[in-house]
C-alpha cells in the first residue's frame, strides 16, 4: 500500500497528488515520469490508467519475472 510517508521520502520524479481517497491516490504526471517513479514501489501500487501505461508496466514486469525464473 502506497503510504504518504513513502511518497514524501521519495524525491526523484515525484508526481503531483491531485486526489487521495483512503488508500487510493490519483497522480498527475507524464507517462515517462510514471515509468521512472512507480517501479520502485513494486507490488505496492497498481497503475489503472492510462491503459497504455498499465500495459507497459505489465509487460515490463513480465520480462523481469521471466529473467528471474
């Protein structure tokens, strides 16, 4: 679960929070910034939209999984 403490201590490529409801955060950032920022959280986050970005994460983590098996 992405907590505000994790968000606050991570400085590089930090996207702007535009809405937070419970454990759901909505960020404003470019796809390139999202690709640089969110992988460090591994299973702590799930990218929902845009679909292209979600698919990029899915394919990237699939390649990583294959590399480690």
